């Protein structure tokens, strides 16, 4: 269930006929090439790390950079 429009459930990915399918929460579904899915995975990991840093900064009151 989204909190303030932000989902806390992960999507599920699977391969089908040479494409990567991503089923997300609330009926979101996309298909990508393997290369696009690989890059998306790296980008998601990078952004998740950055978001965690931002949460830590907000909780501690330190400015972001």
C-alpha cells in the first residue's frame, strides 16, 4: 500500500521470450531489453543508496551535499 504515494513493496522481475518483465505494485508493468534491465538495476541500487543517505541526513539534521 502506498504511503504518501510512495510504495514500500518491491516489484517482481522475470524473463520471458528474451525480454525482462517487471511487475510492480498497483498494476505497474513494463518490459525491457536485457541491457536496459541491467542498467535499470544498477540505477535503482545507486538511487536507493543515495535515498538512504538522505534519510540519514534528515534524521540527524546534517545538510546534504
